[in-house]
């Protein structure tokens, strides 16, 4: 099977497209790549449509990822199935609404269950062909034997909400920003604990890829309360320490600082849990859907 993979491929060594494409190739899929963000810098929607139409004639299926600010018009005269993975929280962002209103897609994957709820209320034509696809970690970056020189880190974007949550634990958590690729993973590997706090009150069911990446680096995870159904999907409920307030965050960190045995137990739970939450696992899931959709044509 050959797919036309439309996404963002400028992130060398990091980003979902980078790792997912490696997993697809490992599984024997052939891929033609198209970076829509790069192409739209110099080309009109009409020109992009002509390129996609030409490429599609040599492929069995189009897999569109992200899709921010794309017009449905770029998919005119396409005769093969299109599967769309909307990787961003559509409860917060509406830059793929035009795509979701269209009749283009054979299947749609969304970021979370709150995103699925929006599909069910605002894009009812997609109800029977939409599901949640969770993030993952690349198995290529698994590294569990690094020397851990930091107690706890937070290395996500610092929204005001996150700053307020982290403030009481300021002397326990190293806050890191603006580091990507190998630097990002080096920071995680140097930490005993990775802290996760939701970016906004409007996406409290979000499950960021950073949680998986921290597990792949051998960190114990201390996280603000996560959505039960997501934890059940991923079989992670016993692997993550959940907290409900800034005060409880500080108390849990102090407990782990004092109890090295408990800390080690949660690091080992992370290592076990991440084994079945890799991009290869997600690629396998996607490949099964690709084959199902193509078989129905």
C-alpha cells in the first residue's frame, strides 16, 4: 500500500510526523510526502490542488495530519479515500472547521474525548466515522539508564495557569523552556520526575505527548488529574500519580523526595507502561484502518 502523507515534515528528529513516518516505513507502507506548510508559502490553493491531484493518482489513500487553515478546495477531483487526523484540540482551536464541515473524509481521528464531543454536536455527519487517536512516544528514543541529576522537571510551554500551579513547588521543580529535539530528551533523561499540568481550563482532558516522552526517558509522572477513559484506553491509571491542586502537587513531590523506594516503583511503572504506547503501536492501528477503508472502496 502507498499513502500520500500530507503534514508538516520540517521537524527533523522530533514531532509526530517524523516518528510516525518511520513507523509506517518499518511496517512496509510506501509513502509520498507533501508538506503543506512549506508549499503554501509560495503556491496558491489551486496550485496545491494540482500537485495533490497528480500525486494521488499514484497512491491508494491520503493521510492528512494537522491541516490547520487548509481549504477543502485543495482536495478537489481526488478519487482515493482521505483519512484526517486532527492533532490539535478542536475544542480550543477552530482552524480546521472548514475541513470538518466538508464531506471529504472516509475517517477522522481527533485529539481527545472533548474533541469527539464537539464532533458529535457540531459535525454530526462525522459521528459514525470519527474516533480518538492518542499520542505516543517513539521507541527509538527509549533510554532508561541515564544518570538522573535533577529531581523534577517541567519542560512544556508556561501558560499563566501552569505558572500558578507550579509556583508553590518552585524549589522542587526545574522549569525548562525553548529546548527541542535532542536537548528536550536530554532534559527528560536527566530527571527523576516529570510534572504535567494542563495548559488551560478548557482542555482538562488533554493528554500531551510529553507524558509519553517522559515515560520513555524513565521518569516517574506526577500529573494533574487526567481523563479516566483516556487512562483506561492506554492502561496507564496505575502508572501515573495524579493530583488535584497545587498544594497536593507539592505534597506528592515532597513524599517522593523522601521515599526513594516509592519513586523507583513509579519509574519502573513508567518503563513498563510505555512499552505499548509507541508510535509503532499507533502506526499499526492506523494501517489497519487504511486497509479497512481501502477494502471498502
